[in-house]
């Protein structure tokens, strides 16, 4: 197998153990940022490293021609921890090539994908040509820990980051060889609720029956969040939601993921969800309310006849276009407070949140993205999908920079992202470079819309 251009540089990039969540890797994260900035410079761009209260952000600019549109390419150089290490067949930060794949932490998420964009631009420069558009790279080191310092950075650097559209390759392909354009993402809102009953744990024989049990009341409250039809029973929860379009319901029926496959992957005995929707519709385009954890009472071996004084639950909501996270948390809090009995004190703590995202795949930028995919996968029509996960920064790009984002991911379903033996097909590196060049070309063409 012939190796793609810049392959050794890619391996070098992968050798940095740029684990953002663990302080012990701080030096590796910073060294990775420094190397990356140097590489962007070598690729023909003017690069800078920006310190943040967390890990640095690396930017790079091509020379700006006022007549050309500007494309901002976002990615991240930080990676998830590799633990548990004994599940890896080869050390995670010593890239290993086997059967046409590169095995290493970050090989897909996100080093392989952002690196192919950088190399696409490098090739355009090296072929002597000018870039068809102005390019700005924005590569952060905190994506895997919530991108806390990215939104303030966007606010502070609005002018330097001004662009017409953002491009991100950090999503998935529906299957190998299937060009995939992700035009929607779900948002997220998190909260934790704490129920306090008596001031201390009580003997259930002496007091049980006369004093409310917070754990019982928590279960009762949690059970009011859904109706029997799987719909979320919080008043106003579905108000303003972008309804599923007929064309997408039709397209998703044939996009290759069916319920039998979903059952196989999840190991669930049966699938279940909101009435009136298919599983893909439920995960890609409908909101959810999920209990992520319950605590309270005795968890040790055997029995303890305790009436616990406290109970708590962690809740998250996946949101769809049209739902504002803060408003959803308001509605849920009102719902819970209205149903919490006077025998219990309810405290609500709000967690992280991020908006949902949707770009019209048939609009001018969506068309450009599809044209680029057609150029790179000749004879194949791009599959248009949404994803159930959340990339909050995409909503930030819209809110702060006022621009749409095109999500053109090259991750395969079995890439092992966030898991052991993460891998990236060698050919995807070159594919990514071609996609980058095709996309920049397609975005240079003015379109109506
Ligand atoms: Zn990730």
C-alpha cells in the first residue's frame, strides 16, 4: 500500500499524548500545540498560539484577499485519555499501521481529520496556486473537556475570525465509502436535583409512614417526566420545535440503519421511544429526557431499614432545533416544583448546556458541501443525516460569528473513538485532503440563496 503524502508528519502529530483532561499530560498538550503551530506555518499559513486559562488555542491564516470568501476550519488537537491501557493491542501514542489502518489515540478524533485539512491547504500552496478562498484554521486543545475557553476566545477575536462559513470534520460517515453530510445536531441541557426530607437518616420502623421518604418522592417525580406514549410530559417542552420534513423522513428510511441493526449494536431486548417516530427520527431529530443517575439511601450489602434524609438525580435533555437550553431547564424546574410535595425541599443545580444545530442542506453552503462530496466519491450521492450527539461550539459559531457550519466527518462507525484501539483508515487521510481541496473550490463559487 502506498502511503499518503505527509504521512510521517501525521504520525508525529499522533505521538503527542495531548490528553486534555489530565494535568499530568499538560506538557504534552502544550508541546503538541507548539508543534502544530509550527506545522501550520510550514504549510504556508501565518500561525499563532493563544494562551487561555486552560490549554492553548492555535490559529492560522492564509493571506486575506478581500474579494474571496473566508472559510474557517475548526478542529481540536487534544484527545481523550487512553485508559484502560490493557485493552489496547499497541501503545496508544505509538502509532501502528496494520491492515490499512493507523491505530493510535486521536487517529480519527480529531487529529487525522484536522490534519488532512491542513495538508489539503498545504498541497494547494505547494502546487503553486493561490487558495480559492481565504482560510482560517482554529484548532483548540479543550474539545474533549467541554471547550470552556473557546466561546470567550471567539468573542475576543471576532474580527480576526470573521468568516463566511465554518467547516468541521469531527462527525461520522454512516458506513465505509458512503459520503455523509451531517446537517443537524442535537443540543444538550443538564441539571441535578436534590431532595431533602428529614434533617437526618431515620429508623424506618419508628418514623416510617409518618415522614416522607425523599427517595420514593424522587422516583415519583422522575416518573412524571414521561407520558405512557414516551412523550415528555413537561408543559411547553415541544413548543417551537422544527418539525421533521417529509424529505428527511423519506431519506432516512433508506439510509442503511434499521431497527434490527440498532438492536444488535445496543444489545437491548426491544427498542422503545416516543410514539409515532422511527428509531433514527427519535435519536436524530426528537428531544429526550434522560435520567443519568440516582443516589440515595443504603447501597451496601444486605438490608438496612433506613428512611434516607436525601436523594438526588442527574438529568440531561437532548434538544432539537427550536429549543433553547435555558428555557427548557426553566420548564423542567417549574414542572418538578409544581409536583414536589411540601414534605420535601427541592434544590435544583443547573449543569452545562449547548444549543442544537441545523443548516439547510439544500441551501448554498449545503450544496457546496454536497458537491465536494460528489467530487471525492464519484458516482455516489451524499447521504444527508443529522446526529443525536451535541457539538455546542457549532451553536457558538452561529451565535458569536453569525455563520453556518458544514459538518463533513470522516470517522467510521468502528473507529473506536473515545475507546480502545482507535483507528483511522490510511486512505482517509488522502481522502480528507481531496475533500478539503474540493470543498474550498466549491465554496469559492458564488451561489444564489
Ligand atoms: Zn472526541
